[in-house]
């Protein structure tokens, strides 16, 4: 399902996404009519629209289009809201923009999904704080990781600091049970923010290098689609399949109430 500004989308409307590929988005998981972190998702869209298009975005307008697209649908599914300008040309991206709102949906998987193995790559995502649609570098490294026998890629800054996964935030649990979020340029994920606000035990943000990884007892990935997902290996370092802190994080996330559309 896809709707642009609340109406059926045409091939011509979507050409800019394929040919110019300039814009930003957010992805949300709806479970039984509610979305965890809905307010944070809208704040992200408003903030990124100013950064990407130098334009204001009305969150109520966005929500109206999302409500229309969802209709009476029930159960669990993912909603993506993409902001782009169909009239923006590759040769003139500096023109004043008229951001349009594309709403698409897709099935949601079970949560949490099985554990994953990740391979590290030296890579810095452009404009890391923005959830932009330029995904080629991440998908290229994800492909390389999968062809090497892993599930996904993890990015490492040139100075050796681990940052984030292909399309998710990464966290570690140290030997004392403290949750450690890598201090590096990352997308401030909604799931990560919700956990940081709701988790009552010790949690910190600190630089994590590859040399620090063997001293971590567990690792995990977070985003809206997967919740809290176990990372079973990073390169040749193996982690425990389960950990009490991982279970606690999942319980905390499951208890965060969703916001109704």
C-alpha cells in the first residue's frame, strides 16, 4: 500500500525517489492500533525536514495521512513515512522545496527476531543524525557482510570507535551488567531513546572500540521493527545467546505503552 499526500501514488510521482533519491523518512511499528514512540517519530520528521529541505512540516498533517492509510487495519505491521519533493531535480537540488508525504506499509515480523551475527567495516554514515533515504552505502556493506557469512554490518569510525549497525542502533552489556551505548556519530533511534528513558538500571554512553569488544558479555541491536535483538557475534567475538540484562531490556520495552493514532 502506498499513498502520496493521502491519494493513490502514480509512477510519475515516484520517479524522483528512484532518480534523484533525496529525502528522509521514519519507520514505525503499529501493534493493535498503537505505536511506541509516535511523538518521537513525528519530532524526527519535523526536525529532519528543516535540515534536509529548509522547510516546516506539520505533524498533524502527517498523522492525518497515516490514519487514512491505516484505516481500520488491525494486527501488527510497519508504517514508513517518507518525505520528498517530486518536483526536485537532480541538477537543481537547491530550489525551494515542497515536501510531499508518502505513506507505505509492510508486514511486521515476530519480535524479537532471531539473534544476528555482524561484521565490522570502517565507515561513517553521511549526516548520521538524519534518517535520510540515501541507503546505498549501508546496503552495500550489508551485502558484503552477508556474502561473508554474517547477517549485517556494524560501522566503525576511522578513529576506531564503534558507532551503529546497518539500520539499527547497537548496545553492549559490560562485565558488570551496565548497558553501554557507543559514543559516536549515530542516528538517535526512537527505540534507543525509549529504552534510555524507561530503563531504571545502570546505563551509560561511552566510546567502545574493537579492543573493548572481548570484554563485553553481551551485545544487542535496537530499532522499531525488531525491538531488542540479540547480537550473537561481532566479527570473531562470540557473545552469550541470552543475558539477564537483555531479558530485562526486552521486558522494559514491551511495557512501554504505545500511543494511539
